[in-house]
């Protein structure tokens, strides 16, 4: 995988794709014997992990907002039924 391409493309990956990528990087780290190369691979893993966290938080906020809106709709519908 081209390093430059990887770093540009990870921003557009889904959470599941990023998770798969993180597992592949971890596997690569486990089999790497060159310490200097391991450091570079580990830096990639950190970048992927940070992006996973950001996307997870964004998804969490979106789900939270949708849930709040749905609850408001349900309450509104229930109030109409009571009247």
C-alpha cells in the first residue's frame, strides 16, 4: 500500500474499513523485526486510531441527535392522542 495514498484515503474510509486497516497494521507490527520500520508503522496505527475515534464520536453525536428528534416526535404524537 502506498503510504501517501493511504494517508490521503483514510479520511474517506468507513469505521469498519478503518478498523480492518488497524488490524492489518497491528498484524504487520507483530511480524516486523526492524525497530525503525516498526516506529513508522506504529505512527500509521496512531493516525488511524485517532481517525477512528473522531468518526466514532461523530457517529455517536449523529445517533444521539436523531434519537432526541425521534423522542420529541413520539412525545408530540402522544400529546395529540391525549387531547
